[in-house]
C-alpha cells in the first residue's frame, strides 16, 4: 500500500472478493445460490453494488468499504440468477437488504461485532486463499476439528 492504491479489491468470481486496505484484509464470500443460470456480468454487477452502497452510505470509504463489498457480492448474485439484465433489473433495494441479512452481513454491522464462524471445507487449510481468509479475521482463534477431537471441541457448546 505504500507505493500504490490504498484500497485494492480482487474479484474471485464464485469465491467472492478480497479487500486489501490500510487496516487489514477482508474476504467477502460469494452469496451461495441454488442455481447459477449465467455469471456473465456478475463482476460488473459487483462493482455497481459496491459503488452504489458507498454512494448512499454515510461516512468515509474506510468506514463503509467492508459492507460495500458484501453488497457487491449480493448484487452480483442477482445477476447470476438470469441471462443478461433479466434478474438484475428486477432486484429491489429491499431484496438486496434481505439477501445481505441472510448472508454474512449480520456479522459486520459494527467493528466491535464478534461471532463464531464454522467452516466445513478443508480448502480453508489447504489453499492459499484459505490462509488469506484466516489472516483477515480479527484475532483469529480457531480450532481444527477432526473425528478424533470433535467431542472435546464441541463440549463447551453442549
């Protein structure tokens, strides 16, 4: 960041997007869909949702960029549900808000929010983007649960 842009967002298609900012990194997952009809234009829709959120939000970019990235992911999901502009043009602000609440938007309402994230995908440990995800979490305290340790690991939640 010292020699280039302060904020960089890398769109990763079905794997979401990665935001790199002066105060750390953030990974926005792609909104899961039961059926993808056509992803053409999803990246443009992502940018439109992101910029649209930033334009309507109060406060500076730094304060709103994480949530804007989630909105971008949600708007892109509408694009993937149809051909061309069919589904995207029918998406209302209320539908976007609802889908945001259904996704990970609940976890990022405020910088002080805390929560438990359960990931049932071994790629988070095996792939480079998995390490990036773990590193993007504030104070990542995580446990790898295996068949051998699962009873002990879940005992505090029983």
